[in-house]
C-alpha cells in the first residue's frame, strides 16, 4: 500500500469513526466535537500500530523469522515455568508461621542489552512474583536496573532471567 492509498484509507476511516461518534453521542457542542476528533484520531493511531504488529507477525508466521518466533515461544514457556516456581516460593513464604520477609532493593548493572532486551528483562522480572523492577536507566552503554525483591534468595532468579533473555535475543540477531 503506497502513501496515497494509506492517506485515503485513514481519511475514510477517520470520517467513519468521527461520524459514528458524533451520531451516537448526540452532542454537537465544540468540546464534544473536539473529544470526538481526538478519540477518532487516537483510535486510528492504535489501529495503525495493530496493523504494523499484524504485518510483523505475518512475516514471522510466513517463515521470514520463524527461528526468532520459535526462540521467543521457548522463552515464554520457560518464563511461565519460572513464574509458577516463584509463585510457589512466595506462597510458602507467606504461609510460614513466623513471617520473616526482609525485602531488599538491588541495583543491577545489565551489560550486553539493547532497548528491546532490557524491556523484556525488566517486564519479565516484574511479572515474576516476589520481584519488581522499579526503574531502568541507561548510563553510557550500560543499563542500570533497580529492583525490589522480597528476599535475597530471589537475586539468583533475576540473574537467570537476565541470562535467558540475553541468550534468546543474542541468538536471534
């Protein structure tokens, strides 16, 4: 689809969305008209992002990046297993008679990452029970990640996640 076709496509969809919004809202005051324009443009922006993602997914599924897709699936299954193990660990900690949680905050230097791998790493840590990524900052070529852990024993798990992310993403490049 060339640029002219894209402009026609999105203009037509904007007119349709805005018309539907105006008719269904029933308000014709300037504030509500502005809200309709904004919501229609925002919807088109999200729609365009979804179309781009669909194109990338179709390239992966059509074999262009099949190896990358398989490695990502293996990482997701490994991460689900780690989330289950961490959940069991957190449940045991919470159900102990004498609950002795000593949360710690660590500053981890993450080397060898790019923007995509550090985002995957930080999000993977956050969805794992008992761990939370608080902040990620880039200092020169090194990412500094600040994390909160319910106790020290989870620090090795965070390192496992980082190694797995680097192994998967470095082998994809």
